[in-house]
C-alpha cells in the first residue's frame, strides 16, 4: 500500500502521462529502431504571475521559473529576461508576486522559497522558508492586507491553509494552520487518498478569504484567526474538483473540469457573509462530443463598464465571458496556440494585459488582440 505522499505522486505521474500521450509527446519506439526514447520532460506551464506592469513570471512542471519582459505598447512579443530553477527538481505549483523585486514560489513538501532580486532587478536569489512536511507542497498563494497587518496565504496539497505574517523584506512567520479537509467533499471512489489540494484563493472583504479545493469544497475563512464561516460543494453533482477561482466585487467565479453534457466548467456565485449562493453556470467548449471539458485557469477585468472573465480550456482557447447581472454570457474565444493543452493566465490591471503560458507564451491586450 502506498503512503499518502507516494499515492499522490503516483496519481500525478499517471495523469501527466495521460496528458503526454494525448498530446503525442510519448510514443513507442518503432519496431527494429536503433533510436530509443529514454524519457520526456514535461514542460507545461502551471503558473503565470505579473511581477510589475512590464514583467511577468512563468512557472512550469519542469521546475523552471522564467522572467519575461512585455513593455507596454510594444509590437514584439514578450522576451525572456532570465530563468531560474527550483532546487531538487520539483515542479512549480505556486507563484505569487509581492512587489517587483520579490516573489514567493512553492518548493517541496516542507518549504516555500522567497525570491529576492539583485540590485539590477534581473536576477533573483531564493531563500527557503520551512514548515511541517505533513502540510505538503504549496499549490496556491495570495498576499492580503487586513487590519494594518499584511499576510501571505498559502494553500497546500493536503487540505491545509497556512496564514503567514509578513514582515520587512518579506520575512514570513507562520501565524496559523487552518484545516480545510471537509466532509462536504467529492467522493473519489477509486482513490485510496482523496485529493485535497487547495487550488484557489481569493480575498473578498472584511478579512474574509474564499478557498476552493480539488475535493470540490468552497470555504469562507475569516482572518486573522482562520475561523471557517461556511463551506459547501461548488457543484452537488461534481466528479472533479476546483481548478481555480476568482472574486470580482461580490461575485465568485470557479473553473473546473466538466465530466459530461450535464456538467459545466464555469460557475458563478453571489457572495454573502456565511453563505455562497448559486447564480449561473456555463460550458465553454466548441466540440460537444468531448467527454471532459477542462477549464484550466481564470482571471477578471473591467471592460467598457462591464465585468469580464478570461477562461482557458483544454481546447487551447481563451474565452471572454461577461458576468453582469448574475448571468454568464460567453462573448468570444481566441486560440492560444496549436499545441496548447491548457494555459495558465494572469491579468495586469493597470495595463489591461493578460499573460498566457502553456507551451508557448503570449500577451493579450484584453481590450485589443493577442501578440
């Protein structure tokens, strides 16, 4: 019997192998061939975060973190400035920017990395910040301000939320560990260990944080003490959990993998203290024959006085969806690349540009066009 960590690693490896097979990246050697493929490095992007108005980070499953420059109003595409790697060969599952000279990343099952820039701002050095290994690797992160204190929130693979107090020079002190493992969860019938990864974190108001996990549970958590105000399944009939979420005003949007024609991969809710209420749902797809419709990431912005969401899907598309008045209204979609399985995205609000990374890297003017 595999222990918990080994079981989760085995499922991740199995899932990535299926993805690589579907993408055509893993193929059997031709009979009689003297050329033997020894292995494949999975370099798909998992995280994208703007570091400033002109620079963004891309974190990949191969453990690399790339820094790109995307000057405003420039015609050329984003250019690579520098590349870093997480020690130990771990994939990058979490990136969160603190300010243009500092960001935090996942590392291994028992530590984060705080990356500080040099004097020129183009090279970053990591400093490890340890925590108990039973917490597991960080898979989401968010800096928030509440009652004159800054906090870093990190969601982890075993269903815990860590609340860190942030001091000068991004010094982190572990303030609270919140157990978000819930009985209100998806029944993974064939898994010896249920998936509990806290994939989504978003600040609402009055110190209330919204979390979403691969167990399908949505929580309202009160800062600074970590009290759980409410929890519910994002979808009573869900078979797979939350991939990401975002809060915009008093509305919550959640993306997931829909498993059949009756399921949906984008969900809209109204937020109330102690309650998350259903509002609308939609399926973002062009091929109705797909058995699973995977929505990978989501970001929001304002456009012409309307609230807009950008959603990336397994079809390699970026969708623009309006969500005014409690309803979802898909407006258009654009292809992000021929081989894009699902892209990680982030919007820079000051410039209204969206960075997207799957295999390739693109910048999209959300009120204009991709470049």
